[in-house]
C-alpha cells in the first residue's frame, strides 16, 4: 500500500531475514522424536510513516523482536505442525498483536532432514540430511485474508533414455542435431498456490500440508519418469513440464496454479579420436560429459481456467 506525505509517495516494508530455528517434538507413546529446521524470513507492511518522514520510531516493530517471536511461537507449538501452518501462525500474530501492521509476509525454507533406518527399522531419534527443500510463502492480512504458496526447490531428476528433441526451428545459426535418444536431466523448482483465501478456510487436519507436499512431489516424479518398467517418452522439456503441472492440478483440487522452472541440464556425447586412433572413444549412448552451464531454461505456470459469469 502506497502512503503519501508532503507530496511524496512511499511504499515500504521491513522485516527480519534468515531466522533459523530447530524444533523437536517427543512422542510420549512410542518414544520417537520428530525434528524440523526452518529458515524464517518476515516482512511487515505497516503504518510507520513517521519513522521515514520524522525521527519518530514509535510505530516500528523492531526486527530483533521479530526474531524473538519466531522462537517464542516455536516453543508454544506443543503439537507438531506443518511449515505452512507455522507461517500462517506467525503472520496472524503480527497482524493481530500490532495495530499498525496490516500485512505480514512470511517465507520459510524447511531443511530436508529425514529419519534414518538402521537394520531396516526407523530410528527413534536419528536423522540425515536429504536434498530438495520445502518452501512456503504466506501473506496474511489483518482482515484474515490469506495467500498461501508452497513449493519444492532443488528436486534433481534424470532419466537415461526415453527423451528426444526434433522438428524445432532450424536456420543458419543452428547446429544442434535432431534426436529421439538422449538423456533428460533437470532440477525442478516448483511453487503451487492453494485456493484458500482466508485463514479461517484452511484445513484443520493436522499436518495436512506436510502430507500434500510429499504427495505433490510424488506426482511430479511419477509424471516425469512414467511406469518403472517402460518409462514415458519426453519429446521436449516443455511437454514434460506441462504434463507434470496438469497432473498436479488434476490430483489436488485445492491447488489453483503451479509454477515450474525446469532447466535442461545437458549431458553431452563424448567422442574422442586421433589420427592414430580414430575410434578412441566412439559414442554409443554410453559415455557423456556432464555440464550444467550453459543450460536450457524452461519455466511456465499452469493454472485452472475459472469461468466468468
């Protein structure tokens, strides 16, 4: 919201970034521990013009206070909750506790700690670090309005066949050969928007969003790879991206859109030869040079079409 004074318009927000918090919950029934590590960033939109136009900080919520609030609220959460629920809880607090705050934007990255298994049994309190991260952005308004996005970052996927690229534009600058046999590798970054438009409308089922996150990741991977015995052919990263996004929309009725960014990470065929040995290494879909730059950059948003009355 733009604010004006003395003929000058000002748009502002302030917050605290990279507040790291770890939380352990101990299950009294089976003795297992549950652990999360969150990296929390908070931005507040508030009525604090006096701090900009005059030397009056009386309406500023100190960023150190924001940091402390993260730890206090984590302590108060006696029951396990999803990172989405925690982000909404933090946003609600700032909008309700401070009269001058009208919007809170909370971004959280959940580090991928996974329970380990020893001898085929889940360990009660042992964890290892995984790869892809769980991301959340919750925008909470004083009115209770909500904009909630969840996501996954760094989901590295690769298949060694069932991919090609043909019938693309060819001109005097083109040297890329057409092929129906290549590797396909990417690092998926996805963000999906939930359709819940208010804090009061979110599901009350415990860990609902955590389960959804795992299920969305499963749908993305199943669509990328296809059946385990045969796979599925990919004629382009664009086509695969669209199929992945539309599969998520079909499976999850409370997701209104999904944005996918999928760089095409190249594995280049290796051919080596000399005059003495012209077939030192002759490529037969077996030896590749992995390279991550330059790489193709493909991204798109897949959304539901809403009817207009």
